[in-house]
C-alpha cells in the first residue's frame, strides 16, 4: 500500500456550486495514479463545502445553491458570528451540512463516479476566495 498526496488551488468562484471533477482527475494524473485506489478529497476551509451530485444540467447546481440559501438564510437575528459579514455564519452552517471531505473510489486512474455524477465545490460566501483542496490517494 502506498499513499500519494497533492494540493489543488481553486481560484475564487462566485457564490454557488461549481463542478471540479476535472481538476481532481487532473490531480490523479499528476500523481501518476493509473490503477485502482481510494481518493480522499479534503477542502481546507469552513465556509465552502464539497458534495457529489448531477454533472449534466447546470440547473441542478443553481437549484442546489438556492436550496442551501433557503435552508440557511442570511440575516437571522440569532446569528452571533457576523464580524465578517451577513454571509459568514450561514456559510459555516452550509459547510457543516454538506461537509468538507469526500472518499471516492478510483478505477483505472480516474474517479469511479456514476455516469451523471460530478464533484461540486460549493462556495457559500458572497466574496470570492481561492480554495485549497488536498487530494490523498491510497493504492
């Protein structure tokens, strides 16, 4: 068994859900992963998240962002953590709901996702931030 690791920096994205599957597959190629393995994809932030969902229709990404905004709205009077803006505490809550880590099987050096699945980086802040993702592969 061996462990390989690399870091991906994703440039700032607007608030919403963004497909990053190709960036992770590229990281697997850079790590020279060609067989079967497990990939842990870990986001080093508390105001964004990772999830897997449909990769074909942009409407799904837009709807997911709208659903998250509905579930955890901004500007609630009971939020105490507001020093960084009205989107800060809701961003942390959304991150906790979806999570910051995914474990994905790798087959033949590529993520073994279903036909309609893609990896999303969900940006929950209004201001654009670069995001760091650690990809660890165990083969």
